[in-house]
C-alpha cells in the first residue's frame, strides 16, 4: 500500500462520503500518507471510537453533498476528489426512487458543477457499480458489455458515470470511473449492513445466527475486499493513463452465494446456513451471475486484487472481533 | 390515420406536455378520435388561436409534471398516458444540468409513481431520443446498439427509459419507449425553434434569412415528419406487442445537413444557405452521422414512415404559411 500512497504526499485531497463504508477505509489508508486530507460528510460524529480516531488529522466538513455552497467551499483548491458520497442500497432504492435521485443524481451534479467552477484541474475518482450492467452478459463481464440497470440505484450510478464523462469532454475535468463489484470489509456501519451482504452475514454469524441463502444459493458473485478497492481508488487518483476511463474493479473470481456463506460460518466458527425462498423484492432485482473481467485495471492502473475470498473473510472476521464495527 | 385512432374510441387518454411541439400534433390527431382526452401542461394558454382551438373539447390540467398532487389527480382512471412532458434542448441542457435533472428526471419519476399508485393498468408511451446512442455506431443504428449519451438531455432520456422498464418489471405497468430521431413539422413554438433544427431553418427561410450550416454540412441525420411520429405514438399506445419494448422511430433515410437546408430554401423560394464554422458548444455535443434502423417498428407496430423529406418540408412550409406557428 505504501507505494500507492507516495503520490499523495503533500497533495490536497477531498473524500466525499468519507464516513461511509468505503470512505472510512480510504480515509484510514490516506491518513498514513502525507496528504492534506479534507472529508465532506453529513454523518458525523461516528459512535465508534476507532472511526473517530481516524479523523484526528482530517479537516472535517459536515455537509450534505447537495449543499451547493458547502460543496463549493469543500472542493476549492483540491487536487484529487474521491467522490464517494451517496446513498447505498439497490433494493431500497426502488421503494424510494425520488430520494435516490436527489442524493445520487442531484448530489453528483452539484459536486461536478463545483469542480468545474472551483477545481477544474482536480482529478475526480468516482466509484460506480457492477449494477450498471445488463444481466445475462457473457462472463467475465468487461467494460464493453451492454448496460441495463435493474434498480433505481443502478440507473443513477449509470447516469452519474455519464455525467463524469461529460464533464471531462466539455470542461477537461480529469475523471476516472471504477465499476466496483461486491465489496466487503471492516468499517461497515451496523445499520447499513444489509447493503453489503458479506458484512451482514459476518455479523449474523458472529452472533450465532442463521445466514439466509435464497433458493439453492447457486448465483455467482464477485466479492472484493475493500483493501483492494482502496488501492484501486488510490491508483486511479494518481494515474494519468486512467483519465476518462471506465474500469472494472473486482476479484475476478466467481463465488457462489452458498460458498460465501459457508466460508463465513467456517471462519466464524459460529452461525449456520439456512435456505429460504427468494423474497419478491430481491428476485425482481436479481442481476444473475456476475464476475468482472479486471484486465483493464491491470493494464491501465497496474492493479491486481490481492485478497482472495477465503483469506479476506478470515481477515475481516478477525478485524471485527478485535475492534467491533465502526 | 383514422384506423390508428379507432382503438382510442371511448378510452380515457392523458397527454402530458400536450402543448409542446409533438404534444400539439398528437392532441390534434386525438381530437379527431372519440377518446376522452385530458392534457397536462404548465404552458397555457397558447398565443396561437389555432392551438387554442384544439383544446376546446379537452380537459385541461394546468400543472407542472413535478407537482405530485396534480399529476396523481391527472393520471387517475386513465387508460393510456402519452408521457411527453419535459424540457427540450440538448445543447442547453449542458449549461443547466440541475434544471434538466429536475424536470426530465424528477418529473418522470413523479409521473411513474403516480401511475403505479393510481393507474397501474395504464399503458405509458414515452418518447425518448436517438441522443441516447453512443456516437459512431454502425449505420443504420438499431435498438441493440451501445448507449452513450453526450448531453445531459440524453443522459436523462436514457435514465427515464430505464425508469419505464423498471416500473414494468417491478409493478407490471405497461410501457413502450420510442427513440425518436429528428422530428419536424407544424406547431413548433417560436421560442423553441432552436430545439428542432428543421423547423428553425424553415422559419429562417420564410423570413428570407441565411440558414447557418456548420462546416461542410456533410453530417448525416434522420429527419422524421411529426405526423409519422404521431402515428407511431398512437400505434404504440394500442399495440400489445410493443409492451416493454424500446423502438426506433425515424425516417430510416440519411440526409446530409446541407441537403436538408437546400431543400428548405428550394421549397420556401426564399432565404439562402451559409457555411459557418462549428460553434464550440455544438461541436462538443456533435453526435456524428445518424440513421435509424426502423425495422423493429415495422415488425411490432406495423408502422412505416410515410412522409419523405422533400414532400415533408413542402408540406410543413405550406402549413406554416397557412396558419403561422402555434
């Protein structure tokens, strides 16, 4: 990780959404660099002492991503923006589409407009999602595959990708879009656990509960450790070859849902796996099997996922046991 | 046209945006049917007596598409919704992205939410745009071609397409999406002429002015007469085979920009053609050559474009001369 942090030495870096799941992991990594770090988030202070310690040397801006004045002030003179603020939760997005639009649509335009006006040279790194792809594409899925999101969340992620590429084309704003698969790892807030299935299952297993597996659990997913996502974000923020590109970030490995659940129970030494029927809301947004082709990330960023699922789950269980959730 | 109107006899039909360019043409056609017609628009009364006459037998709801209460009341008990309300203008959308999002993003979700709650069996016909396609696809472009809009307007049209398909998948709301190329015809309001290049040029020529052609005018376009668009809308609103489909609507013929301008000057017997350098805002959103493959519309809707450009322009010039713009 240290060499990916080197380019940030002395640079002014903004992380929006820096108190979310990926945000806290990114802030933790950047706090080991010599970057001048600013975080914009509306969720603070955190109940977790571990998370609060991360922010001791950070300039914290408590504001909503839709707050034009606050966002303009936050981006001023910044050289890199990790544009992480937003509303998670693909299934829930379908039941509150207007809220999702407001945060994930208007919020993104507010940030990009602020960069255009006040930080036109800042590189903006935007984590999108594998949920922009149309289900049923050939595996592994590369960046040329057809898009066709099934959820409001995915629709707005795709629109935000297009916003970023438009601001680059129209205003020369440097941007990189990363399409992240299913991230898991430490610092997922308790109330957001359902948005990250692996983390939710880890918490269930540690409590000795049953992990609900829909149907036969055969659907394939690409689970990626958040440390790998963080190193991809850091590389994307400092690599000129990535400018204007859309790049998959995943493990590149297909794991069945059932295998993921069994691995968690095994490493937790607790809990169990229970087959349950597909809930209606989940089956309507089921994206089918998915595995990312990550060769473009290797070529452009020199990035490789380092943590395989078995070791990754063991790592995360160890870290949650040591520290508790953020 | 009469046979495409037959299925509307006795049906309750809502046209949102019924005072816009396509809206007025659709309302004129439907006023010859025995449909029970309701129009929602925030722009009324029109300065044009011809347009006002169209609304004598129409239930008019003066409201904004973002007004949840008004939209819910407008969709109640309706059987077909022609979802035309929105903000036109691809180039201008890039300079006011938040306004475009509010009307063309939030407005669309507001309408679909209202249908889900109060008109769950209504068929919603949504006119999207060829501007959702990625430039540089092989001509003629069919509905499987890659998307990749260059403008905020195109980004929000694409998001709205996805919204419609989502409401069908999640709530069984019947929907049809039509991707319309470059429509022209009567009833374009004077102040919106720049959003429809053919209409703008017709007005310029009739005033004896020069028609500005960017560069060599060689870029190919697919200009479609609004009467053909209206018949496609009417067929889409009454054809079960179209449910859930995305369908190109265009002339299927490639015409160079210069040829279009020359045809207008010829039929107007006035004005002239002037080559001008590409303006920066236009060149940034230039979509390259475009011609639609309309074979899916022929197969699913039994639709064919009837008006070729030469006859279409002669027709429109005659109608503008007779009536003046709406």
